[in-house]
């Protein structure tokens, strides 16, 4: 259960999208229910896409009544939607607080990748990033992260998106607005739902967390959930990376690469993607390419 979910217990009805399997079992145990009820409920929500508790026919009437009284499914609203000629769908999803986040669906012939936001804005101030210019507002809850995936799937299934070729989410990349590892407590339950067979059941290689390099959180992620990792490197030296990605001043390249090596020791089949935005006259020179190759060798 995320910290946000704990807060919502006080504020009003629980958003069930805030709970991974462990969190849902804990909640239902407080209501006197057996652990298997959480599995049943997840299948109704994520497999059958049922948002009506009364329609969950293999769940007892008493539990359905409890759910109706204390829980709901809280999704964002579509503030803006744009479909490109290549099928890419770009949405601004409005949250219940009034803030909006950006979510992007990128289809190819055999896969559909959803780029999901983890924060409203970002505090890391990378020099080339448009989100950084917006400043930082707040972290998203687990339910707000997961809600982007739920809503995107619903939209893609409607006739409005018939022009989009591949219309199923097969891959998720935490590469939207915000630094995912700076919202660790809400991120991990969302990732667990994405790979849970009772929810989306995505392959751990098809769920990727993109980070600017918060070293302690990379180690925590390794020990928390098995997903792929992408690192926004963007420079071969600390001097340049300090300017482009200021978090490098706290976690320099050597420390970051050491954390990456520790990450892949969890599973020898793991690999890490290194992201490198080419900035003309800044990080695209031949000497820098040679330095980068040496660095990652």
C-alpha cells in the first residue's frame, strides 16, 4: 500500500488502484477477509475490467457491500488528446486535484509502448528537459500512476482510435514527467501491479524504469521488484554531466555505473539501457563518443 493510499483512508473512499497484491491482502485482512479474496478482486479489476463491485459475482455480498461503502476506482480525465499520423497518441490526463500529467502511447507493428509519468513536474532541473522548466508540484500516488495505464487501455479500445494500428499496451516505460525513483514508495506498488499475473502480467523485461541516476534508489529498486532499468547518461564526463544532469553532482558517473553493475548482479540475464540525447555542439563530438565507448566498455 502506498503512502498516498494511507492518506486517502482518512480523506475519503480508498482508490483500489493504489494497492498492489500485498497491500490489497493487508486491507482485506483488516476487514476479516481471506487472502484469496484479494486475488479474486484483482482479476475482476484488471482481467475483466469490471469497475462495478455488484458485478463481481464470486465475491460475497458482505464484501461487495464493504467495497461499495469504502472503495472506488479513481481515474484521471482526458484533458487533451492528439493522435499523430504514425499512430502515436499523446494525452494530457487531468488528475482529481486539477493538475495534469502527460502520457504517450507509441505503437509499432508488434508492440505498444506506454510512456507513463510519475510526478507532476520534476525537481531535477536537467538543462535540456521541457518538464524541468515547469518546476516540481508533487509526486503521483500509485493509483495515479496505474490509472494512466487503465485509462490508456480504455481509450485505445474505443472507435476513436481505429486509425491507430497496434492498439494494445505490451510495454510500459516510466519515462514521462518526473523522476520515477524520486517517488519510490508510490512507484514500486505500481510496478508490482504491472508484472503481477493477477493484474497486467507484463514480462519484467517489458516494464522499464528510466532514471537520471539516484544511486541509493537504484539499489532499493533492485531489492524491491524485478524490472528493466534505463539510465539517462547524456555525457561521458562528470564535468559535462554536472551541467546537463545536475543530480550528477551528488551521484557522479563512477558511483552511478557501480550501482548499475550491482543492479545486473540480481539476474545475469538483466541488461541496462543507457539513454543519450544528442545535443549539437554539446555532447556529440568524436572525442566524446570515444570517451563514452571507453566508459561503458
